[in-house]
């Protein structure tokens, strides 16, 4: 007898994001909503500062698009686009102080930009040119973690170090909805809650873990998991940069006060592919994408702020300048020696690694290369 196909992706539909309990300060139509709890947290954010956040998002979207073009032109090996997640990344990163530290996955290039990564820094790893794009100490951001969820443990460890040092710096751990199914993330939250570590767990729920919908990770909002750890959970509209700023500021303040971790779920949508190696047309329902396009983070701020044509033009030029600098930096990176890929894998090279190095050297020699 044939068994029914109960493969998980067929058995359960994608969870529809709940909207009733979402912290939102600016609607998709650009209307400012009052919120008695969070308005005081962003009372100092005037139109000029909001325009600054708008500019950040425009720049981030512009260089992200440029990076995809570079990959398509064979200049980058891979790129993980963040289209649609600009508000989640900019709003949270702009809540940070310079002495704070962030641990991210591969997708947080918008966070890196806000932390001060230079155009060249953003290109090096994805061109296969360096093991790290920047010095973590210089910009207060660890190099991106590709092992899903592992960075949350590093963040908790760093936050415990802040406690021991007696400083009031705080830490943000960025991770995705898929990462919430990893043991590392659970352990990081248990440990952080036990020791009241000054860490904010910032989950960008972009609805997908490659081709797996968030409904496979959880049937409840991710923020609800916080209760199990005994920490606050906040569900914020991840496409509303002001709400994200407010939620992250409040969580960072709490961490600095010694009141421990917070879990923030920023509800957003990955508008592009998982990476440039992915084809989302094979699994994304186009009508879902359309619905999320109507909640675009940049458009809603334009509707709220109505920047003049002149201002809009200045911002577009700044974005173009960053993207151009990034392209030029990318094309100008020196080619690394092929065998250097084996350097720095371990402090002491192992026998298998040495064997691979000599095999690869012999292979290259066939082409007459050193
Ligand atoms: C430990 C581990 N398992 C699997 C993978 C392969 N992988 C890379 S990204 C990814 C999905 C992650 O989804 P999510 O956490 O939602 O983050 P997003 O990519 O959506 O930002 C998987 C399974 C990996 N890199 N590391
Ligand atoms: Mg995801």
C-alpha cells in the first residue's frame, strides 16, 4: 500500500503572521500611530532623524542591489540579499551605542553598514578574498556566522563578559526564524536568562528558512517562546523602522539596567532569494510577495515624511556613491594566492589538510600555476 505523503512541507501551511499584537508606530500608509508605552522611548526622534533612518534604508537597499548585480556578473561568489528587511536591520542597529557589540548571521549587511563597515569591507568575504571583511573590534561587530544560530551563544558569552567587566555595554544577537529551531539558540537563551546577561535576541522572522516556511519552525509567534525562558518577548512590525528602533532601544536599556535579556521578533519578509544561488519562484506564492510589497519599509517612511524632491535626490546620490565605491572596491581587490585557502584553517595544520594542500598544488601545477 502506498503511504500518504506526510513530508513536513506538505503537511502544514505557512503560519500567517498575526497582526493584532504587533508593535507598530508607522502604518504601511505612512500614518503615525500612538503607543503609550513606546512613544516615550522615541520621543527624541524628530523628522530629521527619521529622514536619517530613511536615508540608511535607501543606501542599504541600493548597495544590496549592486551586490546582487556583481554576483550575477561573476564578480562575487555569493550574496545573501536583504531586500525587504532594511527597517529591521537599520532600526535595530541605530539603537546601538559604539561600545555595544553585535553577533550576526550572513544576511545582516545593513547592520554592518550602520556599524561603520566600509564599501570594501562588505565585498571581501563574498568575493572569496578574505576570511573576514572587517576587524570586529573596530566596528563592534563579529564577522558573520554561517553556522545557523551559533552566533547566539557567542553573544551570550560576550554579554556575560560585559557583566564580569562591570561595564554597561550591551549585545545584540541577530538570527532568523529558522535558527529558532536550533539547540544553540535555546541554550543561549537559557544561559542568558539564568545569569541575566545583557543581551537582546533579535529574530528577523522573514518567513523563510531557505525554502521552509516559518510554519514549520513554530505554530505560535516566535516572541511567545520568551515566556518559557522567563524573559520578555516583543513582537514588532519589522518593516516599521521607528517601531524597531523603539523596541530595540527599550530592550537595550533593560539589558544595561541589569534586568537581563529580551527576545524581539521582528516580523518582516525576505523579498528576494535566500542567496543568489536560490530560486524562490519554485516555492514562493507570488500573491504572498505582493502582500508584503504593500508593507514596504521605505515606501511607508516616504509617505510619512514626504521628503522634498531635492532631499530625495541628495539621498539617491549618496546611495549611488556608496554603491559605486563598493563596486570599485570589489573590482580592485587583489587576487588571493589559490593555496592561501588552506592558511588559517587551524593554528597547527593537520595531516589531512596538508595532504589536501599538496593535492591542490599538484592540480594547479597542471595548468602551469604556482
Ligand atoms: C547548522 C547549519 N545548518 C544548516 C545550514 C544551512 N542553512 C543555511 S541558511 C539556512 C536557513 C536559515 O534560515 P533563517 O534562520 O530563517 O535565516 P534567514 O536565512 O532566513 O535569514 C540553512 C538551513 C547552516 N548553514 N548551518
Ligand atoms: Mg528566515
